[in-house]
């Protein structure tokens, strides 16, 4: 049997030297490989639990909360001290970082990393996300839970759904005319489009609590969003004046979008796309579609722990501070079983993402379109 550690290897094995894909009889019964592979995750999980890496780290999260609250206090003092000075635009960038770091904290709570109690995690993230960041916790959970269950799977993961950018050749082939011409250059628009991602997150939050989706505690979320999305701009206008206030909000929202999008996009974009009819065991489904970002404390802090994306997807409830300790264990485990473990630098990841967007934009044949029926079903 050929290796089932990578989608690429299986695709290459199924393709003849002439470039024409050959066919062959199924070598194993349907579901046999997946049942066999399922035991791999159980073994890894036992090791991780024995290391104590799934235990809560309250001290770490209290420290993060205190630092962020101090950051907000300092930011508000600066906001009312600078008046209409152009330095307000630098402060806008500061708040973009502050809001993104707060979003990372809310993300951890949504994954039940902070408290043992699921209810406490839920309310922490609801209050933090809605009141401080301006994101709907209910909307985020609906979207993010689907992503974690089926990362990069066509028809399941909303993060690869076609929009301003196209992420799959299945969607690319449907675009014609001027839309196809624009799509062919979509890699040039990636970072400019990220500057609109913050506004898009706020708009989706409003639409969700307005009735667009099923959201628990809808009226509480709505009230918190009104306070944040109306209250913060009002404070800015009062402190900096209308013109500088508008400039402040424009810079803050644009940089917030770039920072948020620039932290999440490197983790999955350009990784394997799973066909809608293919079922893969949990370990390989999460590992083959995720990418880690290498680097030291600056990268860990800057990305809120999301740089350890493989470990996060394998163990979503693991406190983010423990992910780097899990990394060598997971990497060695995957190597022993021939499962590709992808890691690159932040700059390298952006190059991969841009190349991938270019290939999709040109309707280049998806290298991961083989159903791998014999190996991974």
C-alpha cells in the first residue's frame, strides 16, 4: 500500500509518468485505513495528557488579562491626551494591536482553554469578544466550529468559501469574463483586501445578532456590540475631533483587519484541500491541512499561539501557552508514521499563500484533487 501520510504522495502515486491519472483496483476495504489510522490519535492523545499539557493555566491567563487591561487604560489616557495631534494615527495602530490580542484571548476562551467550566469560558469570550473587540461570539463559534471539524474541506469549511478571493479550483472554474480576469490577479489584492477584514468582521457580527444566525444570548450580545461599535468611535471623536477621529477609526479598523487576517491566513491557506466526498481520520485531517509558523517569542506572542496551528487543531482545548511544549512530541509522532508535518517562517508562509492564490486564480489544476479512495477512506 502506498503511504497515506500526505495527500501529495497519494496523488503522485495515482498518476502515471505521462501525466494521465491511471486507475487501479481498491487495495483495502472501504473504511479499513481510516479505522486503522484512528488509533494513532488515541495514542498521541494519551501521551499529551500524561505530560499534563491539557491542564488549565490560570496564572498565564490572569497575567494576559492584567496586561491587556493595563494596555487599554494607557491607550485611553493617551487618546484624551493627544487631542487632534497626528500622533493619534500611531495610537490607532496601537489599538489595532490591542484589539487583536484581545481577540486571541477570546479565541482561547471559546476553545475552553481558560476555565474548567464551559459556561465560564463561554461568558468570558462573549463579553471579551463583543464588548472589547466588536465580534459576535455566537457568530464566531458557528463559523469556527465548522472550520475545526473539517479544515479545508470543500463544502464544509466556510473559511475557503468563495468571496472576494477564491481558494479552490472548483469555485475558480465558475468565474468567467471580467471576474476571471480579476481573479487571475487575486494574489496582488490579498493584503489590500485584508485591510477590509476588520470591517467585515464587525458587519458579520451585526448581521448575526440581528437575526441572520442562531445566536445564544442574542440580546446580550447585541447590547455589548452596540456599546463597543458605537461607544468606542464616539470616544475617539470626542478626544480627537471629527476629522482626526475619522482618520483614527479608518487606520484602526484597517490595521486590525490586516493583523487578524495576517495571523489566521498562514495557518491553512495553500495547504491540502480535501474533496467533499473524502473522509480522513482526525489526526491526518488536522495535520495535513495545517501549517505551523516557526520563530521565537515575538512570533508566539504576535500570533497569540496560532503559529502552533497543528497542535492547536489536534488539541483545541490545550492552553495556548502549552502548545510549544507539545510541538516536538507531535512532530516526532508524525515523522514516525510518515504523516507530513508542515512548518515554515512567517514570510515563507505568505509566499506560499500568494503563490497558491495565483495558481487558483489562473485555474491551475488543484494538486490535491485525487480522492485517495484506496488509502484514506
